């Protein structure tokens, strides 16, 4: 280890080794400590989750009934105005959070479970299992998303659960690759430990040693997948392939389009759902990215001296000669 | 392995992927309920008539036989006929694709130029306000739902700059006699600008982050310290050692991403009522014209494979270290 | 030998910013002189500050660094205004041989182009003349001139190191700084590279500072050596003097730890580890690992003392003011 590495570590603010032997808890604390924007992101996400949970208490009107004139501008009674059916926009936005977040989290969970399992099995066992699973992954990568969505919608119907599953299927491959790479690198270390331990079976090995090393990365990746899932949901819904019985933010955007909000100068029907989606996606990205940064700190010093090294006037450093 | 072997390997791989894609295309769309005959509306149609028609069209053969027929037809360039209107799919695809290409090229060029520029500046001024603003703006545009951005632009920008809300031709086009080529170009461009701008804004963020990341990685390399030791100025280092090296992975990533731009274009064309392939696809989804969709998606998948292949070749050409 | 030293440092300090407002005091008051044609070794364990010292001589420190003290190149204080005053001297007066085995070379450019680069930058040669000079330089370091158009990955580790030396000589500097030039090379190649460095410095009249943790290397190549520990020079003098009469326990233990002076790899290993430099250390930093530490060591920082002609050491054992005090 040379001075420059010490310097680099120092610059990155790291005193310890990036290996997370303290497992999940240590990793989360480190993330929050070193990446303050993660806290903001987390707070935003939590806020939206709370809004979704307590929707009936927060919403001002029912979303299934016409409670005001069509396309009325925001007022003291309807904080965000009404849509093309006279339904209160604010309440729609609040209830919409439920579906959007539900799809986002559930789909990301599906991707995490499938991708995580495939990645762990593939990376741990190697050999023909690995090759087979990777070929399957490659096939899934080649399948274009939209046709798959169309086909599923046509055959299985446009139910929310199908949308969740299909989004999960679209995103599991990248998770699998990530996990596989991580497992492979951990595997070497694990086998060393195994050589010292007595009679530890494969399953024990995986659960006790591999999983804790893989978990932080998996969590970071899943958080980022949530952002992608929310994005994809708005896309699917906009093309008319969403669940017609539910209201998500994506549906609200679609409604504003189909209801000619632009021609009616009804900005309140267009702006809020998009802002909500963007904010949630940004927040999840902030948190996920911070986690990834905490796991792979940029240890390299930039050699480009945009700001110069500083000069310090000598004051009392002179040694007593 | 020789460098020429690399090209051979990649070509073979591309061709194999094409084959897989073509097969998957068949499988996916054959899995759907309904075929060309189901959608037929005729008041004399008895079930027997439809069955006879099916027999004529070869739709009652086994899936395997249909697959073979499908492959044969494809090799002749025959992509079947649409469910709606019974027109050859190939012909129906060409016009919209042309229109989309123009708009997409405009948007993509903008996004690449803007993305690379902001990425380099961000990396150069790492850690400063410029960097942070640039990164967060990029992230914000990247997170915005495409269709919503389109709607916002139509609502807030279109009228202010005097650009049309959508479509591809103004209602008063040619109203004052025969429009010349110039008028044609102006009108077309006017209709392309906002959709292209939307596309550009949605795409650029990704490039900013990729370029920034690649540049930072490069600027931390030892040879950059060597360059500084030689007495080179910051700007010379960034240009001669930083940029060239960082662009290596970036070029590949950009080429790879080009294949997927159509996805964003679909919603944009829908919002702007721009009659390109995207809008055609949305229409076909709505009308359940699976024959058309099959053809359209085959073309799209093939273009993704094509761009992947181009990306492989580019990387090979740019990096002297690649041997296999 | 001429009287004015080609390079002189006076009380050089370097600090690096750490997170949480703290600092790493990497170089603590380094002062030495280098005469024309002299080869000096800068020895020490990893992290002792030797690399940072020579980086500071060329002003190649990151923005997280602060520097104090003077560096005189031919009598001129090049650190007077920081980057402004030091950058004009880079490569023309003082150049560095980086560890060529690593990424000192840009992988996507030819070796020849990269050696010609400083020539064209500083206007010493351009175009065809530069290419000719590049070939000459390569021949000088033992590489066939026609390899100038090859890429770094096509060179072996030893050849890359030679190329790095050729690169350093591109603008005919007076001072050559060699940072671990033989680490990561096998023994046979090591010997060749060292021999090359000696020959070149002699033939071209260059001065050289050789930074390494490998004692036998220094013994082979250098006229003088400075031993660094915890950011300070703890002993400095002629090779034979410090070998036969080491006046600092660290120097003595270093030589003792080396099994065979001219043999295979001598990994310096003294029990214990160097101290962390992110806080002030009371007394002599070597105390915990020293086998002859006595009462003043933990509390009083040793002075820099003359212990012979051109021989200095920082150890209380040499300080008659201290040694005579009752224990």
C-alpha cells in the first residue's frame, strides 16, 4: 500500500476496508453517514409510502364520484382542481400513489426474487448450471419488452397482478447478472472458510456466508429497480395496456391525454401526476445510487488539478536545529 | 486469436441472435388468441366459411408447419398481411418508419451532443456546483415519464414558440398554391422539432452520466498523472488523454442504446400525433392487429441486434488492445 | 563536483485533507540536497512519505494537499507560487520515471507518440525530428527503434520500464526521479534496469533520486541514501557510511533484516507497523518498534544531528545533550 493509496482512501473518507463483514446494519449506517442525499431520498419515499397507506384519511373526496365541475381549476374546495370527469384531482393523486407504489415495490420484489435466486444458484454452483442459466438470461434479454407486454395483456388480461409480474420478468436479468458476479467473487473467500470449518453443507454455506455478502448489493439494486418499475408502469398504462379498474399516476397521465387537458388548459390535470412520478423515481434513484456508491467507493484520486494544491506559510514548523 | 477472428465471431453471434429473435417473434405472436380470420367482419360468414378460409390461408396446419412457412416467407421478405385492411405488412411499415427516422435522428443527435458535452464538463469540474447541478438535472430528465414530458412541452412550450401541437403537416399547408421543397422541409421540420426535443431531453441524461463516469474513471488513471507530469495543461490532458480513452466505453454504450430508442419514440409519437412507426404500433395495439405488430416488432428487434453488432465493431476498431 | 546543488529542499511539509476536517501529515520537514551527477536513494516502508516527497518536487499533488517549505531547482524556489512556478519546470528540468509496469502509458496511443508528446509540447522537437529523437532514445535504453509505433500492451514489463525511462529523458532534464522503477519486475530484468539507470545518469550527467523500499537496490545504484520513516528523514549519508555505521536504529534494523545484500527479494520486515500520520505524534515515532529506545524517546522529538561528514541522523542516541542525562 503506497502513500497515494492512503491518500486516496483518505480523500474518499474511508478509514476502514470496504468489506462489509458487519453485514446489513453496518452497510446501511455507512451509506447514510457518507451520502447525505440518501437521507433526503429515503424521507421522500417514506413520505409517499405513508400517503399511500393513509390515503383514505388524506384524500378529500371519493375518487369514484363526480364531486365538482369538469376541469375546474384549483380552488379552496378542490386543491388540485378536477379532472375531465369532475373527480377531485388531489384525491386521485393520493389514491393513485397506492397503485403506483404497489406496482413499483411488488415488481421490484419479483425481479429481486427471481434475479437473486438465479444469480446465487448460477454463481455458486458454476459449471453447466451456470451456463444453462446464463443462456436463459440471454434469451430473456433478447425478447423485446413491448411485445411481451402486449402478448401477456392479450392472453392473460390486463390485471394489475399481471402487470406486476411482467415488469418483474423484464427486470430480473440485470439483477441476476449483478448477483452472479458478486457471488462468484465471494465464493472464493467462502471456500477458504469452508476449508477451515467442519462439515458445512452447501445450503449452510450459502445462507450464512454468501447471502450476507450479497445482500447489500441486492438491496441497492432492488431500490433502483423500484424506480424502473414505476417508470415502466406509467409507460404501460399510457399505451392502454394497464389495468382499467385501477387508478395509478400513470393512469392519471393517460386520462389527461385522452381527456384533452391541453386543449382545456387544465394544467392541474397534467402536472401533478407527472411530478409525483418523477419525484418518487428520483428519490429511489438517490437512495439506490447512494447505496451502490457506498459499496463501491471511488477510491481513485483524480489527477486533474482543477483546483490546485495549496501553499501554507511556515509558522513554527521549523525544527530546532 | 487474430483480430480478424473477432469480427467473424461477432458476425456469427449476430446472425444467431437474429435467428433466435425471428423464432421468438413467431412464438410470441402465435401464442395470441385470434388470427387473421377472427377479425374478419362479413355478414355472410358462417363458421364453416371461416374454417375454409383458415384452411386456404394455411392457418389450420400444425404450429411447426406454420413456423416453416413463416421462415420461408420471411426469406422472401414477405411479412404477411395486416388484420385490418388486409394490406401487406411490409408496405405498411415502410412509410411510418421513414417519418420516424427523421424525428429520431434529430432527437438522438441532440441528446448525444448535449449529453457528451455536459458529461465532460461535469467530470472536469468534479465536485463543483456545476457538476452537481448537471448531474441532478440529468437525473431529473431521465426520471421523467416520456409521455408526460411531451404533454408538458405541448402545453407550456408549443404555443410560446409558435410550433404546432402535433401531427406532421399543418392544416394550412399548401393553401397558397403548390408548396415547394423548401416549404415542405420547413413544415416537416416544424412538426419534428418538439417531438425530437422531447426525445432528446429524455435521452440525454443517460449519456451525461455515462460520459461523466467514464471520464472520471479515466482521469484517475496513472497515465493522466504522467501527462500532468509532462507539463500538459488541464485542457490538453482532458482532450488528448481523457476524452479519447473515456469515449471508448461511451461509444459502445451509445451504440447499444440506439437500438432501444424506439421505445421512447412510441409514446412521443402518440402524444404528438406524429404518424411514425410508434403511432402505428399504438394504433395496432388498440385494434388488435397482431399481424402488423409482429412485423413491426420484428423490424425493431432486428434493429437492436444490428446496433449491438455495430457497437461491437466500433469497440473493436477503437481499442487496439482487443484481440478476441 | 560543483558547489551549487542541482536540487535542494528545505523543510518540506505536505498535508492531505481527510474527511471530518482532519489532516494527514505525510511529509514532515524533509530537507536534503542533490548535487550534479549524484544518485541518491530514498528508502523506507510503504506509507513513509517517500513517494509524496518526490511528487511534491514536481508539484504533482492533488487539490486535497497543502504544501509548506521550499524546493530549489538550480537556485530557484519552484514552490513559491505553487502550480504557477512549478509547472514550467516539468519534464524540462526535472522528470519522473513512473512504474512503467503499471499504467504510466496510455493504452490507446503508441509508445512513440507518447514519448514525442513532451517534445512537441515544450518545443524541443517536432514532426520528423521528434520521431527521429524518439527512436534514438529508445535505442539508448535498449529498445529497437522500430518499436516506436507499437502500443504499450505489446511491450513486456521490462521493456515498458525502459520505455518509461526513455520518456523521462525526452526533454533532457537535469534531475531524474525514479519511483520504484524495479518493483513488479523479475530479478534479472531488475538488474538490467538498474544498470541502465546507472549508465545513463553517468553518461548524460544526470542527477537521480531513486525511491524504493528495496534496500539492495539502493545499495547497488546509489552514492547516497536517505532513510525515511513516518514522513521524516531519519538518517542520510553515503551508502558505505550508513551501512557500516548506521546511527539510527531503523537503518540498522533495515540492513539487518536484509538477508543477502545482493541477493533476491528483500522484503523489509521489522515487527510492528509504522504509525498513522493523522495526528501529532509525541516523541520519536519509531519508539514502539525500536530495540534501543530509552527515556527521552517517548516524549521528546529527536533533533536532526550531524554525526559525521555528510552524515546526519535523527535519534537521541546521537544527541550528547540527551544521552548524558540520567535515565
